[in-house]
């Protein structure tokens, strides 16, 4: 009998083995009209490529700290799982000056320049588009990630009992993230496999991360990420909930 998953990356591997074709992350950007839906298989492929970039090209090792300066976004979710796969500590909204690697969106580039290590920039454009011009001192994620391998294997086993996630001043190991996410499920309305949670919460808190990724992953559910719900009227939101077959919401 296989042991129960004890890291977020192991949860993703288990989901991939169980049902690779089901939806996992659906993302809406209501400022651009973008909608992206990623199955477990597609999301896992992005995670593998990103983990290979992180471990190989960026030289990150278990225990290194990555400052994740990104909003709630499907690519942010990919980076969180890639960190778990490599054993890198994901410090959400963390101090770039204290990080070994920084991953930044277009609005936080100035803060990200405090990192003396590797710097990665994401344009966060529809369809994962590139920057028109790569920001000075950064590599463009959209340029670097497509050529990475579709399978990932860590150079060293990831210890689930080491630090994995930092957000809003709180710290958790990989095993604690898994346990806490599963414990959140009932309160978020995730009643089991097939549950579909619409989250409008930012990623700058545990609740936002749990609703927007970890709890659906831990329970065989899926998430509809809508970080700009302030731009959606109640009637349009009701239609989206119906169209996406949402079973619970977190706002």
C-alpha cells in the first residue's frame, strides 16, 4: 500500500495517478477577459517544467528560500507546487533581499531587485505571454520554461518535515501544509472528490492559499480562481457559478 502523500507535490502526483484529465485549476482575469482551465495533467506538466527550471537552470536546492511576489494566479499555483517538488521554501510575499531566488510579477519588479540571487519575472499576460522587453536583471519565465523537461525528479528526496511554506509571518512544513489543507476542507465547503470551489481570495494569507490551491488539491476537488471579483457583478457571478458547476465559494 502506498503511503499517504505528505507534501503538496506528492498530493499532485497522487491526483495525476488517479484522474489526470479532470480539471484542477480554472483561472479568470476579469480585467482582460482571460479564462484558462488546466487539467491535472496539464498543471502537472507546468509544475514539472518549472521545477526543472528551478532546480537546473536556477540552481535551487532543498532549503533555499524563494520569495514569491505574485498575485493569486494559475502561474503562482504552479510555482508553489514546483517549490514543493524541489524542496525549496516558498515565501509568499517575502523579503526578496533575504531570498536565494525571487519570482516576481510586473508590479513588484522594483522590490524583487533586492534579491542578490536568481531573479525570474512573469508578465502574467493572457496565454502565458512574454514581456515585450525582458526587465533588466531578470529572466523571462515565459521564455525559459517551454524548453524544460516534461518530467521532474529531484536531485535529493524532499523531507516533508522541513520548512516548506511561509506566508503572513506563519511557517509550515510540507506535511503541515497537507494536514492543514485537508482540515480546512469542511469549512470551505469541500465535501469530497468533485467539489469545485470558487475563490476570490488573494494569495497573501493561509486562507487564500488553502482555498485557492491546497484544500481542493488535498480533497480531490478543483478551484476556480477569480482574484478580481470586485470587477464582477452579482448577476454575472451567479452565471459563472452555474456555468463552472461551482459547489462552494470563498470570498
